[in-house]
C-alpha cells in the first residue's frame, strides 16, 4: 500500500464532509497539498489571482448554500491579503473554513522568511483559529473547524497546516461531520411574557438582521410584524429577511451614524430585535437609542449579541424560526379586537406612506430617463423588464442600491445578497460564488468603480472556469459614498462649512475603461453611457453564453 500522508487525507476528509471545491491562491508551503488536490478528479480547485478574491468567492458560495466553503491562502502574506474579506464573512456569519500553510514545525525557532503568527492574525476575524501541531490530529482538527463554522451562529474559522505535518504519514479515519441541531425554543411562559410586552404597545417596532434568513424564519417574522402592525427596520440586514415590497418594511437603519438610527428607534414603545446586533454603525450612539420606558426583546442564537451594548427586558437565546412561530401564536391569542384594528391601521398607514414614497421616486426616474449623464434608474428599469423573474442579485452598488432595489425588488429569499460593508470589492467575486452555487440561474453582480478595482482580477477566474455570471459596474467616477458621508461629517462639526471634496475621493483622472479591462481578462464587455445604449447592452449581456460585464457610466448624483 502506498504511504498516505496528511495532504491526501485532508482532501478525503473534505469530500466526506460534502465539500467538493476549494477557492484559493497557491503558495510554496502549500504546494504539496495542491499537488495532492490534483489527484482527486471529483474535487475542484478554483484559482483566484489574489487572496481577497478567493475569500469573497467562497463567501458568496457559502451565503447561497448555507454550507461551509473552503479557502486556501498562502502563509502569513496570503492570510494578510484575505483578512479584509474574512472580516466581511465574520460580520455576515458566513461558514468559511480558511486554511493556510507555513514552512513547518521544524523551522519555528528560525524566524525565517514569511514566518508569522498566523493564528494571531486570524483570530480577530474568525470564530475559531488554531494550528495543527501533530500529524495524528489533522483530520480531527479539520472536522472540529468545519463543525464550528457551520454551527449557528455560523462564521469563518481558520486552521494553520504546517507543511511537514501534512507531509507526515496520516492514519486517521475519515469521518462525516454532522450538523448540530440548534433548533431550541424558549419556555412557553417566556413567549407569553414577550407577547404581553408587544401587544400592549402603541408604536411597536421590529429590528431584524440576517439571522432571520439563516434560520429561514422570513415567513414567521413577517407574520409577527403583520399581527402587530409593527414597522420593520433592517440592521446588518443584507438578505431578504422580509420581502422588500412588504408595506411594513421601512428600510435599513444607519450604517455610518448612530443618530440616524436613534431618530427612528426612539419612536417605539416596544422593540423586538431578531437575528442582528445593535447597532452596526461606524459612529454609534452610546446611549439613548430607545425611548425611556420602551420594552426591548432580543431573540438570537448568538448570546454574545444580546444586551451587548444596551439593556434588554427579555433576552431569548433561541432559534428565530421556532421562537417567532411560537410568539405569533401567543400574540394572536392575546390580542384584542381593538388591538387588531390598531395594528391594521398602522399597516395601512405604513403602506400608504410607502406607496407615496415609491410613486415620488418613480416620477423622478421618469423625468430623468433621457438625461445625460445617464441616471442609474434608467438602466435598472430596463433591466427589470428583461431579466428573468428568478434572477439572483449580488448588490455592492452602495449609493446606487436604492435605484437597483426599486426595480429588481428583492422579495424572494435566496435571490438577493448585499455587501455587509467594512470591506470593498465583494461584488464581482461574490456573484461568482453565487453562480457556482446556482449554475442554472441568471446571476448579476453589481458593484461600483471604486469597489470593483479591489478585486477586478476575479474576471480572469470567471473566464478561466466559464462561470457565466453577469456584472454591472456603476461607474460614477469616484467614491460617492465617502462624499455623502463627509457631508454629514461636516454638518456635525462645529464651524465647518461644506467645501470641495478631497481629491482622494475622485477616480475620474485618468478614467478607467472597464469594458476594455474586462476583455483583457477574457470576459466580454460593453460600455454604456447614453440612454439609447441601455437596452441593446442589456439584451447582449443576457443573451451572451459566458460571463459578461457592463461598464455603466452614470451621474454621481451629488449635484441634485
């Protein structure tokens, strides 16, 4: 019998866990492992030209499948390149299993080339980080990492695999990695207590995040909202936790400034928080986010997040789907006829306000449909008329997202994913990960000119493996989100009047020809800058048999 070493055993274990691909960028200390991968035709290595692309592709794949995705990075330098995207995965609870090699245990004392504390680097952006130090524990540790990654609340993990450990003989058995059942529900009296707080409210509010989608609790959350007539706001919400067209969904709370969120949340006399943390802003308010006397209930499988920053009246560490289902029954049983009428009135008022806001936005879109520079809404409206009903969207359009979601309305769970913020560049590789998970669906990734340049190398991977996703770069010539944010910053600073934006926010000099750049990496592309070019380019993109990119040159919106 030929000698079986850890590098071969590792691939066998991944296959036994149902993992059939690895996203990565090769390096010298992982070369033995990658050579072993070639011996398994049923296992695919998907090559990225930069580590952040590999992590973002895996992140998109894991988000679509809710299953672990494996990423291979190269030692400390490769891990360093991937950390930004690992942060994005951590914030979004993506079950990534990130592995990286080092030269070997025998060289630990040498402080040699590329020597680094990989576990220390990875720990702040993972649920679990470790290093295998003996050949007899490669598979044991790998199984542990996979299990931790896919146990709710899911998240990325990291395993350092020294080259000499993988090169040593490995006699460990390959075993399945069972998913842990976390479908726990609160005691009935706790549900009754929560229902009592909510039913007695006159201005109830729900704050929800992606823990709802992870638990597949979208229907249960929607029912609770409808019973209460409660406004629903997203916080760290990047998927379809409630259909975007629902009359009670009001939007998302502030991403940058806590004052934006607090202006909303202080209106409620009862707040139900589900599947998120409070609050995901860059500059959060430190106090006063809820009205005095408001009752606060928090449901999450992540006990760390409950009452982390602000007190709650009732915290339930439980499965959102089971808990919301039970809560809906308790609310229905307790609600009086007067309470039901009040809930219907709140829903009708919310629906009317939403219809009015949408009607106003559509009227503005129609008025600017023939404008040049092109408005993003002109493109989105045409795309919505042509795209299949089951199109899957990855949205990193940021400042253009309102126009995108106004027409390609995200109502179907599993068909819309947004950037969670914190790191740019997830749009193109994220769409590739979605397309690999759903090869039979039309997948379109939206990003900006700034964000795209963080991971533009992903187009090469799309061409190499014929990953037939489509891409739209919303090219407005700058970091427009930074322009919007600094306007708020100037407004908050005493004695500062608005003035010219920093030159570092501008990306228009020299201009980037994204369609030419796309073609140079093997992906067909077209540039769209005038209204009459929109429909022909969309038709060409959707009909094209391979990956395709549209460079959408648009107005930056700052002058209006």
